[in-house]
């Protein structure tokens, strides 16, 4: 294709003018016209549209590369102490009821934990339902985390306590609950022990939990120092006590440590079933392949009869990140992006799980960040434990 300037210089239109015989006014006018034509031709050739960027969609709206990230996201208060949110540690969305956010309050050693269920969360008609189980003193003793099963709507909690009976033993672990509001935290039937659906008592100081499938969950065991797979199997029904169908598999090859007062939240990457684990004690993020490992042998029973109590071997795991982190705590995955809240710095950091590179950080300005969850629109919500508040991030 001929260069646009040469096209102009050799065109019949240009050749009919005898520049030497022109008067000054005509020559000036032609010079201006020529400049405009040349500029327009060059612009059409070289001025391509600027590339669009959207590598951190939970923080910023899509924009051209030069403008991306220039407008800070809005950090919107959703709930606080006036909504019965009091020292929250974790949040999660109900898997099938739209815009229903559950908040887990830690409570005290004397009282046990509580929950706030926020319907129409973040909308003008938002409402709150505060509940405390009749025996949360035991079944929700100093809860550290919660996670919903995506298959059946049940949810489970872990507890930052050594003995839920306060007798110096190790009788505690994850508890299973119903999200049926006609079952959960209502006055129990005669002879029933609260409204919990099940509890297994093999993980004191458990600091995080993530759903696996149905009534099975991954648990961060801060007492024995490893990740444990718990399967409640068939729950025993509200307020009952049959645990002998429970299965407990201990992945002892990857060591973890509890950091008192800071949860170690976890999230599973559905693309490859790797579990990402916040390790605030060492300022790092661990990960393990949940499909790896096999039975090494049976273990002695701890506190109760079980269908299976196994030690596992052959776990595939590694350290995902251990730089520029202080006390990572909250974890969430949206698409191929891992978001991590830092308890100490107030930042939320985002990593690309395909490239394994850090993409950026958002300074929230909030204190003691803990639980972190995404809604179905890809917006992030987080716990600011320092102020007993729940916030939503709105990209701009």
C-alpha cells in the first residue's frame, strides 16, 4: 500500500497548482490544507485504540491501561455493632439463598459464639437475624471460622479452644450446623443438647475450615499442627450425640502452626483442587493438593469412636508465597485470582494463580482484617475485627 503522504504529493489535485506563481495568500492556504491532510492520514495509520485492562476486577472496573486503577474503590460499611456484629472472625454466603451473608461472632469463653444472618445484604431492605444456640458454650466455643457446604446448605465451625468442656483435656473440634432457620438456634426439643447437627472432637485450637463436599470439610488443626480432613457423614440430627460414623484423615507431612488470636482461613481452587492456607504464624501462604496422599495407617482413637482415623502419606504441597506478607488471614478465590487479607497491615493482596505473580494490593485502612468472601457478582466482603464491622468493596 502506498504511503499516504506520497499519495497526496503525486495526486492530480496537488499537481494542478503552480506554487511558484501563487500569491502569498493562496500559498498559505494551500500549506495549511496540506498539513491537515497529512496529519489526518498519519493519525489514521498510527493512532490505534489503547488496550483495555481489568487484572484486578474486585478492586477496579475495566478501563484503558493508562486509566486503570486511577479511581479508588468504595469501601462500604455493611454491618457493625448496632447490627449485633461483635468481634466477628469470619463470614460466608449461603450457597443457594441470594444475598444472605452469615457473620460469625467469637463471643467469650463463658458465653460461646453467636451468628448474625444478614438477608438482602448490602441492599436497602437489608435485615439482620441474631442467634445463639442453647449450648454454644460447648458446640461453638470461641469459634474461629465457618464454611458452607455447597451441596446441602449445612455449615461447619471450628474453635480456638483446647477443651470445649473446660476440663483441661482436648475434647473439641469442628461442629456441623443446619441453615434451616426452623432448626438452627431455636429452643431445643426435650432431652436434646442444643441444635447442632454433629461434632467431632479431634482438633483443639482449630483455626480455619473450608468445605470439601457434602458434610466433609478441611480443618486447620493448631493443636496437632497439620491439616485434617473431617467427614461427618450422616449427621446425627439436632442435639443428638452419635459420632461413630465420622471419618478423620490427618495429613501430617505439612506442618502448620497456630498464631493465637488470628484465624488461618483456607480456600480450595476448584480448577485443580489445591487448598490454599493462610499461615499467619510464619507470614506465608501454603498450598496442598487435596487429591494427593494415601492411607499410611490407622491411628489411635482420640476422645471418641470413629469409622476411620487415619494418618496419610504422600501429600503434594509447597509454600505458595512467603514474601511481603505479615499476618495473612482471610482467603478467597474469584476465577483465577487469589485474594488474601493481611491482619497486620490492613491490605488485601491479589495473586494470579496461573502465573503465580502478585498483581497488586489494596490498602483498606481498616484494622485487624480476618474473613474474606466474594458474592456471586464477584464483589469482595471482609471482616474488620478491630472495629467489629463488615465491609463490601465496590470497584469504581
